[in-house]
């Protein structure tokens, strides 16, 4: 079975957005370089430094599907029915939408728990990668021992408050990560990859 990675773009103090879901300068690095690229199968074009482009293309090359929560789904309108990365999206929610205009055509599956979402995503992905959004869903998955790797795209800005990368409350025991297996410096972002220490 492939690995499950939890990743996001995050401020220096650990936030993925402010209190009003604004991202401020968190994604400025996606448009300040001279190398153009897209996620595999994606339409959105990014312009970053060569270091960031090489990292993002290599690290997300084998992503088969993503697992997100209802909040991200609502904020993006499910990317209008087309996954931002990978081929399929699993949305964790207790209340699937009943009037989403892309419901009959989009490669989206709605599940009622984090465990069910990760399980369905891993069965879909096979030996490829499952990308789990940071925040509530990623934080819960990490605490449940379902995450193999944590990817932090760290931006040098301080929000002070907002939507936390690890979101949910403190685990019963600390979750240990290995020293970063990759540290890639772009312009206004540092990409860090940590493997989760498992018993």
C-alpha cells in the first residue's frame, strides 16, 4: 500500500489561513518565480523558483487522490468538480452536499469519518500516494497513526491566530517525526519533509 502524506502551506507560527480563511501572503511564492509548472493532471499554472518547482513536481508526482474535509470542500466548491491534485477526492463529512452541481460527474466520494476516508483513499491509490489535507482531517489522521509523512511548505510570515496546521487538540503522547529527509529552500518558502516515527 502506498504512503499517506499530510501537507500544506503554513505560516511560521503554524497556521494555514487566518481567522477568516484568508491566506494572505502564504501563496505568494507560487507566482514569484521564473519556472512554470502544474500538478500532474492539473490546470492551474504556478510560477516558482526552480528549487520549488522541482520539489513540488517530484513530491506530488505519484499522488493518486486527496482526502479533505467539508470546510475545504465548501471554500473551494470542490474545485468545481476537478481535483486540484490527483484523480479522485475523498471528502470527510457527516453531511454530504445534496445540491452540488458537479455531484453526478465529479470524481468525489463523501465519507463519514477520517478512518473511512483514509481507508477508501488507500484502496483507491494502491501503491501510489494519498495526500491528506492539513488541519482538522490531517491532524486527526496523524493522531490515529494513519500518516506516514508530513510535508510542511513553510512561509516566513506570522499570523498570530487562524486555522492551525495540526488543528485538533494535543495527542495523548507526543508524535515523533524523524529529522527532515528533505529541506528545499525556494523564494519565500522552505519545503520540509518529515517521516513519522512508527513503533
